[in-house]
């Protein structure tokens, strides 16, 4: 089995290396209205960070911070001077086990790496569908508020800010990159477009359970639910992707992703202007097997984009 995975990974690396040749057409014209900036506008609050805990690690210190209601884990590099900052976002439900490996890897190599946690999702059959959009919008605004504070901190170079995010975190970080020019480069790991379709077709166990409960509670069929979701979800990455610079983006997808769907991932890649693409021979969750390679590849990309004159 290990040999098979190695062969498949080699194939994926070849696809990664060949991806620039796929850039044969321009990004689609944006249908986004001119008031996106206003929709994600945020008050520049005088938020005061509170360090909850700190412990030394090899090459960095691990610090837990609270910024009002925003929780952050700061992997503070031991290297002196103003360093590049990478802001990281975890997967659905805020599971940070995967993203922590990237944060520690970046910090040990001289970057400030900060995981910004979303507020807990409270989607249920008893709540209105609009809660989905409210949660997405609030997440983008809180990421911007975190950046307001982080860019003023000692050891952070505000001119060298990048992002790394996975799954739902990556979907919402596409929006962040589109509306906040402080984010100079981005790694989007395992995202996709067409959020309403993802919710209605995903094979993820938790999503299927919530979907079934909502349909039963409201007596809707899937056609009705899809129509209602499309009506309330404003934070659709397909609309904002054309505003993101493809030359400063890296996208990672799973060839056998049944959680988000390969087709929807490729649709988002095209909407982003066909940036550099890494195709993994994995599903959504089994992409974890490629972590050693991805840590090196994503660090190399971020370091090159953030340190280039």
C-alpha cells in the first residue's frame, strides 16, 4: 500500500510541476457587486490582546492569545527582527490538529504563524439558514480584525503577510484575500466553490446528518433546500475569486475529494485565474498523508512570495 501511495504521490508531483501549462484561458469576469468592501467592512476596534499562556518550543514559543472574543494561537519564532506573518485558518468545526503542523513548521523556520479560530458553528435544524451566511461574514470580519492587531505587534512585518488555510478555512480565506490587500499571498488547501451545492451533496458524515435533519424538520426536498441556500449565501468564493492575484496564490486539491467534490475544486481554481496547482492522489481527509511534502512546498511558496523584493 505504501508503494502504491508513493507512485500516486509521484504522479501528483508531476501534475503540480506541469500545472502552469494548464493556464490556457483568462479568469472569468467577476459578477461581484461594487460594494463587497462595504459588506466585509469592519470597525478598527481598539482591541487589547491578552496572552493566556506561553511555553517554549524548539525554535519558537507557543502562545495562546485572546483578542476580545477572538481566540488565537501564536507560534512566535525565536528569530529576531520583523518577520513575515502567516495567518492560518482551520477546517470545519475549528479542528486544528492538521493546521498546527504547518504553523509549527513555519515558525521554526523564521515566520510568525498565527492560527485564528472561528467562532463555534451552531448550525442546526432549529435555526434559520441565514445563520450560515452570518457565520461566514463574521469569520472574514474577525480575520481582518485579527490582522489589525497583529500587524502592529513587535516582530511582525506588516508588509509581509500571507495566509494558509484548509477546507472551510480556505474557502473563507479566498474571500479574505479578495477584500483585504494586506494579504500578499495565499495557500488555499482543499477548498471548492459553490458552497450551497457542497452543503447539499457532500458525503461528509457531519454535513449529511445536519442536512437530513434540516430537510426533515422543514419538510423540504433537496431542490427546495438548494434554492433557499443559494438565496442566503452571499459569501460565495466563486464571486470573489477573480479579485485574487493568481500569481500570488497556490491551490491544493484532492483527486478523490468526495467531501467538496473535485469538479467544484477545479471550478474555484479556474475562477482564481488558474494559479499554481498541486493535485494530490487522495481524498479530502487522506490528504493528511501528504503533510511532509505539503509543509515543504507551502513554506517554499510563502517564503518566496513574502521575501521577494
